[in-house]
C-alpha cells in the first residue's frame, strides 16, 4: 500500500476525513473511486440545505478543462 502524498497543502475538513481513509485501499485508483463517491454523496447532502454544487465531468480520463474553449482561446 502506498501512502497518500500531501505536498504542504492545507485541506478542508472533508478532504482531511477522506485522506484519513486512504489506508483502507490498496491502490490510488481504489481510493480515488471512494473519494469520488463520497464527494457525490456530499453534493447530494448539500442540496438538502439549499446549496447547489456541480462536478465537471471527465472525458476519456481528460478533465473538462482540457476541452475548455476558454483555455483554447487564451492560447491564441
């Protein structure tokens, strides 16, 4: 099992709680799947107190920002 690397970053309470669970997973991919599932549940929970969040999708492993028109226009 590899340890989760934290690079001098201060995280919020949710991320700190997720990182504490890292030891339960054999691979980074398993941990990331767990974290993504928990974040999705958190977004649903927030809706119950009238807070709306959305997640940006990924396409073929590429973050949406890779496809961003804004990012592409900035390069012109």
